[in-house]
C-alpha cells in the first residue's frame, strides 16, 4: 500500500500556481503548504510537490508518471485543458487507450518542471 508519492520542483510558487487549481479539479485540496513543499489529498497527504532535500536541482524521471483518478471523461478533458492553460505541456491528449483497457480514457501532461502526470477514468461517459 502506498502512503504518498512526490515529484520535484525547482520553483514552489510556480508549482503552486499549476497544481492548486489542477488538484482541486480532481477533488484534492492543499493540506499543507510549506516554503519547500506542497501537500495534496482529501484527508491525508497522497501527493506532494517539493524541492529535493539534497539541494540538487529537481529533474523529471524518464519513464515515471503519476496517475490520478478522474470522475468521468469530462474531468479528464478538463484536467488536460486546465493543465495546458496553467503552463503544462501536452504529453498525450485525452482519449481511449485500448492498449491498456477498452474503457481506459486518459490524458497525459507535463508540469512546468517536466514531471509527467495523468488523469484517467474507466467511465463510458
């Protein structure tokens, strides 16, 4: 069982401007806000954005991505659209990905630090 996952950032203020509205769209809220990290969840922290504790610059991992559950296809579409409006970049537009499952509807983006995130639903609507 996972407790939480974290991605790195080189600019907490920029990450906050990107993640606060995006996480709210998916039903998460900011639970803790420190100068060096942002923590999101519903009742417990499940996702964090933070500056690396070793002081080295944050970098995105090749092959790593974090996937969030979306309520429906409209939420996946909204996630993708909002992420791009907030300065993210497209890493895979919304759509069915039958290579994963006949009902897998997801969208991929990269945050301003290059971290790859996704929203997915298995809802037919």
